[in-house]
């Protein structure tokens, strides 16, 4: 067994898993360390969060990435269609 550190606690990785990562890394022309780092980084969000870019008399001015802005759909009668996950549980 070897130990790889995925912040904040160490994780035990068996020899078979290390061989798989080593083989995949070799196929991509990377070292196993580079391949594991690339794999771990693939779980990072594609977009960073909201940031404050200034301030005016009403308060802070925010920069909100388009990926974080909800783009609603509308029904034929003009009613906004909300995601099912927003539905209240009190039926």
C-alpha cells in the first residue's frame, strides 16, 4: 500500500490502483503524479464564484459569471418554468 494525500487527510491506495494510474499516465505521456493531479483537478468547478469589482452609493458591485446565472424558460402563456428541485415539499 502507498499513501496519497488528498487534502486534508491521507488516503491509502492499493498497488492495483497505482498500476492503473501509472498505465493511464503512460498512455497520456504524463508521470503518475501529473496524471493524478490532473484527475483531481478535473473535479474543480468550471467557474469561479461571484466577486466584488467595485462599489457605488448603493453598495458593492458584483461580477457574476454567466454559468451561475439562472436562465429561465417560459411556458406559452408567459409563466416562468422553474426547476423541479425548487419545488416545495409541502404538497
